C-alpha cells in the first residue's frame, strides 16, 4: 500500500511538465470549444460588442459608443472594448471574435496560477489548475465564454495578487502590482479599488511597507496612476467631466445605494450561499478543505513547522479571498461575477492544504489513498459537469439562428434596413424592438440598420426594407402577403419590400 501510494504521488514530481501541459490543454478545450455557438447575451456582452464594432468603424478607440453616440450607460474605460475589437480583427465579425480574448485570458490565468503555486509543491500546482478547470460559474456566465470585461479583469487581478506575494523576495514586483492595478482600472473602473485595498492591507500587516524606500514607492505610484491619468486627460478633452461624473454616479454611488442598482439587491449572505457554500458544484467542498486547513494551521498542537503556506503568503491569500467577499457582501448591488476573483485564492488555498495532507508522512496510507481517489473522482465529475453544462450545452436560440442563416456581410442584403416583429426566446416575449443582443448580431452578420416598431413601421416606410416576422403574426397583417418572402423556416419569415423608385 505504502509503495503504491508513494509511487502514485511521485508521478506528479517525475512527470510534472507533462501533467501541466495536459491541464493547460484541458483548460484550453473548455475555454475555446464551441465558443461561437452560445447565444449572445444582452447587457454587458452586447454593449461591449457593439462598442467594439463601432470603434473599428469610426476609428475612435478612446470613446465607447452605442448606436453612434457616446455611451453613458456602460461607463467603463476603453481597455476591455479594445480587446473585443482585436478579436474582431483577428477572427472576423462573429461570436468567436467577440469572445476569443476572454477565453484566452482565463487560460492564461489558469496557467500562471499553476506556475506560481509550484512554490508550494508540484502537486499543489496541478491541483490548483484542476480546480480552476472545474470553476463552474465563470464558464457559465459573464467571464470565460462571454465578450465583456471580466475575464481581462480577473487576469489582471490575479497577476497583481501573485506579484504582491512575491514582493518580499524582490521589491521590484511592486511595480507589477501597480501596473496591473492601473490596467484593471482601465478595464473595469472602480472595481480595481479591491486590488488597492488588498495590497495596502498586505503591505501594512506584513510589515513590508516599512521596508520599501520612498523612491521605489514613488515609482510604484507612477506605475499605478500614470496610465490612468493619461487616459483621463485624453477622455476629458472629448467630453469634459460628463463621462467621469457618470462613472461615479453609476459604478460607485449607484451600486452602493440601498436596494442595489437595476434591482440587483440581495442579502449579505448572497455570495456565501450562492457560491462558497454551494455543494452542487465544487465550491462548497473547496471551502470545507480551506476551513479544515486553517483550523489545523491555527490550532498550535496540530500545526507542523513545515506546513504551507508561509506567514506572509497566508496573509496575502486570506486578504485576497475575504476582502472582496466581505466588501461586495456589504454593497447593496449583488452580481455573482463581482466575487469571481475570490475563487482563485479559494482554489489555491484548497490545493495547498489538500496537497500537504496527501504528502503527510504520519497519516495512514489507506486513508491517504482513499482520500486521493475520492478527490480525483470528485474533481473529474466537476470538470465533466462544467463541460456538459457550459461547453457541450452551449446553444443559440431560434431567432438568433435565423438571423445568422439569412445574412452575410458579403451578400446583397448586407447594410439593409431591417424591422423586427417576432417572438424573441431571449426575452420570452414578442417584440418589435431590437434587443441589445439582437442589435449586435445584426451588425456582425450583415452590418444591418436595425429599425424599431415592427410590421407597422415596415408597412409605413417608403424605403427599401426587410422584416423579420414570426409566422403566426402574418395573420395580423394580411397586406404583407403582397411582398416577397425571402426565407421561411416555419418559425420566422424574412420579407422584403422594394420601394417604387426601384
């Protein structure tokens, strides 16, 4: 039993780089497989996609716009829009281009986290990567497979925290912290203040603040603030204080107001119950491992001298986990992706404690083998769940599929004015207005001019136009039978009207 178990654990040492490469490949598969299949979402993904599209069309890479006007609803600095625009340039105007860099940023986050945690052992490194591959919620919504700001923000947050943990070894890492904070602010606005709060508390509690020379501190502040000041100066020249005022009112004051902005209010325990104590997914089990590990660390007679992590690293990891969790629990607005950065230290701490247990020389080998097999089987199940639900389970909806099938940027219909009077599965309702996600899809598929007010506006218009109509609605507008039907898939019709001038 002992020889078999030690041989099994020894494989992680002997073939570490092979396992590391395989886990990177697994994460890449989960990130990129069927990336363009899933339905395009409204709100952040659609707004980012439209703004990035319009940046490429108008050549203004400083100001995010919506329908040609400066956007004062999605009040984020431009960095995340630029990454979406870069995806369009590389992969075309499609859902893969929209989401490519989000998937890539999560893959980099997983790889970097794995490389960093080698300091605690190779088994810890591999476990960290496995847990990040089983990280269900970021794959499901608003991060890995979504074209918005959160995946870039998570990467920059993670890099800042890992650099923070290396400051004692080399103080120059503080410059990396400052630069990552600056870039995180340019991606997700005031959310980046979490990085500053954690970093400040870490320097204070670890005693590192006293050791940093004032010249180095000035260079750190330059790294942290100069890029933001350059952007702010350029943006001020465009529309003065208008954008900054809206940033403060929406992203800072609005999200801390009573009841939460846009109705996203919830109780203080929302994040604890929905994520960290959720045993339907991997998070509840990781939380139990962390609690047991901390108990063993803090109860003196249970702690061994070589128990990782070291004091400063433990301070940093706990701040990384609990400062955003507690801060966003206090804020009225509750959205799950606000605490996604907390999941990374949860995975790291769980991997550290679990790996230390697996390599313990005093525990019975039968217990260690059973625990290792159970942990391995459980991790495989959670990774498989992530794949089946969020990757293989990715689907478009019928209306979006119809638009994709009927339009092409190189076809004669490209650039047409299109009205909509149809059932939208995303809204679970009939609509004559172009929802944000449909507006983005129309731009990507055919650079279409989206017109509202449905069949009535289509009939009243004297210009060339197209109408997307749900088949049952045709009975309400018998005059539409006088126009040419270009497509009919049994659910939706594409009807064309050519003006008298033609």
